[in-house]
């Protein structure tokens, strides 16, 4: 009983709050991947609150106050669980390509159960309008996916409207650009390999539309650049992201330099590289946090129970207590 009373003490609360502050600063300053550290002080605060409710009779005598503190306990526990099981990442997918279950960048809690292999969808196309001054409006991204029953579905997502599959939420981002597509035919035989080169994001890196990449199964480095003169996004008027009408694809392999049109090829001792055409790619933000809806429910319960408590408190006392 002494242990429970000690845990319920208000002297224990500042310790948990101090640890929460220290870990929050550490995560912000050093490494966001360390966010699971926040779970420890949150659990300490939850234990402190549970012990206080268990040992203080006033909570049992006032139902609204009890419900409010139980909701607070749920909020703290859910926040701790969320930090242990969350995932945050990003991925780039070419137009017409499928998500392969791999993220280009991610951070996750130690208890996250990876289920991205159950997620199947493809990026069909997207449209983005820009207001004068290159102010990006809503992104409308058409996607095709398989639902829980394996049936094919189509929908449109955006920056605020996610595609939710297996608990993972895929949002479009401002990260997008052009993607020259190539087919590599190895000289030694085997299946040809279709691949896209995601050039730097456009228009953020408008004047750096080039990238190095490596031919599959070889040590050959390929430098690829997209060159065009037309204005895609005009800062002086409304415009829309699109492929250029006239452009050049410039490829350099060692001392070899070629300008390629669709279906043109470069012959190498190791194989044949064919330029297949120009596409777009979209960058997605990926989030997983199963606690979101439960946190909202706990917040609603906490607000309603606190309102109930104060209503009972003030309703029992006349607003004007002067006797007339």
C-alpha cells in the first residue's frame, strides 16, 4: 500500500513530466527515430494517474471526475502505445507502376508489426493545378488497389485524403517529377528489365533534371538528363503540372553521349538499352498509427465528462446567491 501511495503522490508527477520533456527535446534535437523513448515517461505518468485514482476516494464519489481521469489514463497509455507501434515513411512510385512493399525512407517503433507486403496499389496518374506565384493547389491522384476481399478498386487521393490499406495511410506529397523509362536487354540473355529514373523533384529542382544510375546486373554508370525549353508552370498565371511537349533525353555512358527519342537504343557489349518514353512519378507520405481513432474517442470522453463535472458543480449553486 505504501508503494501505491508513493506512486500516487503529486511529487512523482513532476518527475514524469521532467522525463517527458527531456526525451521530447532529445528526440527533436538528435534523432526522430528515438521517439519510442517517449513511451517510458508516458507510462510513468499513466502509473501515477492510475495510482491516484485508486487511492483517492473523491474520484469514486464523483462519477464525472472518475470518468475524466480514466479518459486521461487512456490518452496517456494510447500515446505510449502509439510511440511503440507507429511507422512514418515515404516512397516514390512511377506513373503506371505498383507499390512493391518497400519504402525509400522510414522510421518505426520497436513493436511495429510490418505488414506492407499486404498492401497492393498502383499510381495511375495525377493532376496538380498551380495558382499564380507557383502556389500548389490540391493534388488529385488516381490509384488502383486491391481491397480486403481481393477485388480491384479505383479511387482518388490527395494531400488530405489518404489511401488506407492494412492500416497504412498513403498521402500524396509535394515531391513529384519526371521519370524517363528504359528497358535493359542483357547480352547474356534473361528477362528484359523495365525501369524508371526518378529525376529530382520538379519544380523545386527545375534546373537540375539529371541523375546517375546503374544498369541492372552491371557496374555501368548511366547519366541521364531531361532537357526542355518550354514553360511547364508559369508563375504569372494559373497552370498545371504536365509532361513537356518537346524535350530531349540525353544519356552519357563513359565517353559515349546520345540524345534519345522513344524506342531508340544504345548498343553496349553488356547488352542493349532502349529508351521507352517519359512518365511522371509521385512521392507519397506513409503513416501508420492504430491509436488515432481511439485517441479521438478518449479526447471526446474527457471533454464531455469534464463538462458534466462542471455542469453539476455550478448547476447546484444559484448564479445569483444574494437573497432578495
